[in-house]
C-alpha cells in the first residue's frame, strides 16, 4: 500500500469517529456508526505489515502503530462494536437522541485511539476520552439507577486516572521518550520500579474492575441496556488488561 494512504488510514481509525461525533457531519451519513468502523476494516484487510508513524511536535511525541497485538485488539473491537451497534439498532429511539450518538462516537474514537497508540501520553489521552464518553453514555439513558451507577463509575475512573497520571509523570521524569518500549527499558533499570508497577496495577485494576475494586462494575452493568453492557465487558473494563 502507498505510504501516504497507510498514514491516512491510520489517522482515520480514531479520527473518523471523532469527526462523526459532530452532529452536523453525522447527519450526512445514515449509517455513520458503520462508516466510522470502515478504516479499521480496510487497514486490517489490505495492510498486513507493521505500520508506524511518529509526530514529534504533537504533545511529547505522538506515535501510532499497528503490530500483531494491536491488530488482534482491533479485530476484537470491531466485533464488539458491531454487536453493540446491532443492539442499538433494535432500540432505535435512543439513537435518535443526538447526544447519545455523539457520546457513542467519542467512546469509539477513544477505544480505537488507545489501541493504536504507541506512547504513554497518547494512550492516556484516548483512554480518558473513552472512559468519560462512556460515562456520558450511561447517564444519558435517563434512568434514575443509571444516574447513580454513573456517579459511582465516574468516581472510580477519576481515582484511577489520577493514579495513572502520577505513573505517567514518573515515567516522564525518567525519560524524554514516552514510547512503550523506551519506558519499559528505563523503568526496569530504575530503583523505583516497584512503586511504578504498584501505581499501574492499582490504576488499571480499578479500570478493569478487579476484586476488590470491582464495586462499580456490577452497578453499571445492571443499570445499562444490552448495547452498553456489551461495551462495558468488551471494551471499557477490558481496557484495564491492555
């Protein structure tokens, strides 16, 4: 594949859902949710090789890449989001709520961006976008118990993000290169490796709903419709294991 086309497709994976989160643009595409997944399908089918791009001037050096692991995660995400969309199509009234569709697209963009991110800063930004957009999905169901479970979920995500942000700052102090491989090598040689590992385990343990940090997971699952339950189990909590 042409290199420029590969770069464009790579940007489109999180970028297209982000654009389609804008109601005016989304109104031109009746199948906007499926269209948002189209770059993932294309790049999985016609680009079997490793793709990597780096933008040194963005943040602390943004890197996107698709390797064997991220390719598997993209396939899994494609399946989960397709199932969730099928559930939504059975409850079309909620899709007519513009803000719900916007939050759905933002959650999708955050999910796909976190998968192809190849540095800590970019990964954290997309992970945050996914988490808080999903919170908006939960509370937009306009159910009293959804509001309550949404507040519990939000509290856990804020604490988890504070812990992970501290881990990010710790890594930034150790090295200027926040790429996954560079951070891994530097932390492995650090005398504070155990502290860093503890912060990572705590932050992602809360996100994944691991015992005894699983209180929010049951609350959100029980108060959500099938489409959101699918995303909760296959995307949101699964992000804690990435």
